[in-house]
């Protein structure tokens, strides 16, 4: 568990609020290309990545209108999810946000730059794994949680600053398979 001071963080919960561009539910100015499809949000792409052997499900996820619909489809227990998804989900999210930045470099790059050195925190009242929960201890508000999504954005911010090759989604592609055009997992 990590703790972040609310007044120091670039925190996001709602996609249309300040820092909401970091949300996977944020509507994008341009869809993210992956495999043969275009994904309207990073949530769509993340959910599609769960089904490397089912391109028809990936395509279906790519065309649903809302991110919440993509999330619902991605949680369907009747779909053939990658049996090792839990151990691959962080690399998948790492790849997804890199695709988002590569697709929209001016837009997302400027937002990443504006964060400076501040922590990026996904606020969640339910999910302490991907985000952090608001708490009010004596002396001020804090967020507590693993904040994996926020930490991945901070990692990407550092890779971009260092001009590290790991900032590119291709560095993670061997671990992810979306559509017939993607490379098979190593």
C-alpha cells in the first residue's frame, strides 16, 4: 500500500475532470490502432487484450460505443479470457497506455509534461489495486492504495524523459496479442 498527499497529486477519477485524460474511460480525440482495429478508448484496448485467441471478441469490444460497455464485455465469464491474464495484466496496461501516448503524442505528451514530478494517482473508492482510495486522517486528506495505473503513467513519464526505448509500445508487444496482425506472445 502506498500513500499520496491529495494536495500534491495529479489525481483523476472522472474522465472529463482535471487530469481525466489519464483515465482509461476518457474519450479520445482519435482512436488507438491495434491489430486490424481502432479502439475509441484505452479501456476498450485493455479489455480486448484479455482475449488473444478470440479476434471476434476483440473486434466486438472495439466497436461498442462506451468504455463501460467494453469493461462489461471484458468481464464476461463466458468469453475465453487468457488463463494467465492476472499475471499479464500489468504488462498489458503498460502497453495500452504507451499505445495511447504514441497515438496522441501532442495531447498526452503535453498532459504528462504538466504533471512535473508530482505523483499521478487514480482515485477509486473501490479498487485499491489500480487506484487509491481517499482517506481523511488527522491533518489532511490522503489517498491510499497500490495505484498501479498511476504508477505506470509515472513510469512512462520517466521513460519519455530519458528517451528510453521502453517508452515505445513495441517494446511490450511480444507479451500482448491484439488481432491477427499482432505478433504472437513469446
